[in-house]
């Protein structure tokens, strides 16, 4: 089997790494649209256009399944990507996997915090899907973190400016009861320990692991 993995850039390597561990015998075709990164600050129309051209290219590589690792593309353009790939190729969205991991670990009296790009957060896709499953009254907070992708791309991991930025994004949540936080961006697993540092007591999940678990359920090994 040949599994395609699509991300807007190198961030999806966190998902690819997880999938390779779980499916060591399969072939992978990774497409990172670095020429057009970042997706997270673009308009929905621009993101759809880029995601469809990426899907058309990946489809020409004859993959048997496609994993859309990019949260932004999954939130904005999953229907268009599925159409471009055709009915015979299953398409897995990282959003579905992330929602599932949040639901499995949900604590009823505590909030759910979704951390993502501006486009992901403004689509409200995570909140919509979580509340559909857990009820409209479920507290889902969505925090956009637009400065993080460029810093991670610059390999500023461990840099004091990145630490300060994560702290600024998270400081108001430190006063809330500790709940479940989802790193809803492929880049964020690189700095998972920084998120954990500023969300003491919270369970922090990453979408790479969630995607690996979802694919294992679909293709048991
Ligand atoms: N890959 C994107 C995501 O997971 C983050 C990078 C971008 O803004 O393109 O949302």
C-alpha cells in the first residue's frame, strides 16, 4: 500500500514519523507545500485552491489512501480534497482524529482548549465537531497562535522569544481548571514541552499521535 501524506510544509513530518512507526512495511509519499507555506494566514478561498492543486498532484502519484496532516487544509478544504482524490481513495482528516482523542479524554467539568492557526481557529471546525458529539454546552476554547509557525520554521525551538510567545497565548488559561488541550497544528508537536510547561496539570494531545491511532483502527496491522 502507498499512503500519501499532505501538509502545507515540513510540519506534517511529525505525522509521517508516527505513521512510519505504526506501518513500517508500507510505502509513503509525502507532499509538503513549502512553496505556499503558511496556509494558516491565508483566506479560505486561497487555502481551497492550494489544497486542490496539491490533491491533484498527489492523486497523480497513485496513492492508495491520503492522510491530510495539515489541520488548516482539513478544516477549510476537506470536501474539495476528497472530491479531487476521487471516490476510490480514502482520505483521512487530522481533524477527525484530533476530535476523537479529545472526546476520549474529556473531563466533564473542565474546558477543552484547541490551539491552531488563525484559519483553523476561525473555521470553528473543531468546536463544531466536538460540540456535535459532546453537546452544545461543552466548553471549547479556540486560541489562534499565528506567530508560532514562522518561529518553528526558523528552528527557534527553546528560544526565549518563542517561550514568551507561548506564555502570552496561554497565560489566561492557567487560571481555569486544568482540562484537555489539543495541538491542532502539525508544527506544534515540535514544542509540545513548552505548551505543557505553560498549561500545568492539563493533558496536552498532539494530532500526530491521534492520526496514527486513527489510521491503525482503519488499517489494522
Ligand atoms: N500545517 C499547518 C497546520 O497544521 C500549519 C502551517 C501553516 O500555517 O501552513 O495547520
